[in-house]
C-alpha cells in the first residue's frame, strides 16, 4: 500500500523542517545548505504533482460486472417470459385480422418505413411511436452514435430522421433473422391524454401541434373562428385553450388516417402484422424492456442505460387519477368512438380499459358493457 501526502501536509512538514534547521549550530551550515536544497527540490516535485483522487489504491481492483443494464437473472427471466406472451398475443391477433374479409390494408410497408428507425451498427430497428418513450430512446441513440450536435441543441428527436430507412431497406431488415425489431405500446387512453397535456395544454413549450390544431379543435367544437390575437400569446402558446372534451371530440370525429402521429393509433403507424417484430415494449415496463434490447443487441457495451431515465419526459400527476378526472368529462358516445378508434391497440397489446371505465361510471355496468363491446 502506498500513502500519499496532501498539499497542506507537505507545506506543514516543510515549515517544521526549516524551523528545526535554523536552530542548529553554525558549524553545520554548509552541510545543511546542501540538505535544504535537496529537500526544497523534493518539495517542488511534490507540490507540482496533483494529489490522486484515490489515496489508497489496492493492488488489484475487483472485477467489474460486464453488464451495465441492471437486469438481474430473475429480471431477465421475467422480461423473457413477458415477451413470449406479448409476441404470442400479437401473432394471434394478426391471424384473426388476416382472416377477416377485407384483411389488412393499412399501413403499407412504405408508410411504416416513414415511422421507423434502423441502427445498422447494432442490428436494431424500431417503429417510432410518439408519447411512448421515443424521446428517451432517441436521446440514448444520440449519445451512443455521437450526435453531440443534437444533444447540445436539445433536438434528439431528429434521430428519427437521421435513422429513417428506405422502403427497400426496411423490407430487407424485416425479413432478416439478425435484426431485433421492436415496437413500443402504451395504454391508449393514457397515451391520448398525455398527447393533449403535452402537445396542446402545456404552454411552457409552445408546440407545432398546439399552434396548428387549437384553431381546428375550437372551430369544430364551438363553431367559432378566433383571430390569432384571441388564440395565441405573443410567444406562440395557446391563449384560448381547448378543453379535453373538445380535443377528444375532434380526435374521435376526424378521419383516422389523417390523425397526428402523437395520437394516431400505433396499429395505424407500425404495421404490426407487416413487420415481424421480435420485441414488444410496454411503457409500463419500459426500462427493463429496453435494457433487454440493449443486452441482446450488444449496445450495452457502448452506452449507459441510465440515459433512458435522464432523457425521458417526466409525467405530470398520477396517471389513474388524471385518466378518471379527464375521461369523466366525456359523454359515453364520445368515449365509445375513441375506444373503437383504438380498439386494435387495446387488443394487439393486451390492454383492458374495463377497470378505468368502471371507475368513470361506477355502478353503471350496462354503460361499461356497451363501451367494451366495440373493442
């Protein structure tokens, strides 16, 4: 074991040594001059050397774990078990869908390519789903691929444009056994409410969606064409805010294919039965699911999974309480349209809204059963 002296210790010993020398007999001054010169030189060396961060260094450092994902063997087993169930459900629903009269007509592979990202270095591809962890994933990719320019400007969302494949390359990747292909799902009612709160309601960061859709929503709901001065503050944020009911009614009444990607159903964006997905991520288990992908792809060697937490959007409020309070403002006929719109997302990903509906309409089993009938 080596012991290092800090800067203050070196200075104190030097003062003590010089004071001791000054009290010695004159006959030894010449000899002491030589000693002092040597000691001073040693002091200069010690003072110019920065003190090490670790003062006691063991001969051998303990072996570091290979994985930085934080998945224990039990967690890994749980993730694999969950994935087997989710993929089996997706396969069953796709078989049912293909057996129906009109089959699957939308989206096409070309349209899926526009929503996809491919990281060739790690053989990973995903369908980019807004309001379902895309910011966290894009932030991680920006770090691992060295896009410091997007990190500095806070534009990591542009990684989706950087990594977008062509139709032909997506078709090749979709058939390759070497690729991990994943899609992220989120409980549909929660995702829709999050889109409203983040892209329309939140005035702290004016969004394109708020500026574009607020006038359309208000005109649809109130039949009024507001002037820009009445609609927006000088910084572009919305002054006359659509309520959640007005937003939900607008979404429910709009053609499904024209919906904004932030609230368009995942089933209308990601080609769930066109692309042979190998991993289905749920937002409710986002971190272990993504850590599993990092492990399987080898990306864990080059990136710290904690970046997923750093880059994730933070929720505002308790999800279930927000769901109940906001969806309780909707008439059953509007909610029924929304459930029909997102019915495939509910079925393909195994989400059941019954427990939320029962809290919105307590004691009204006939209303809940009617709403559930469209899923």
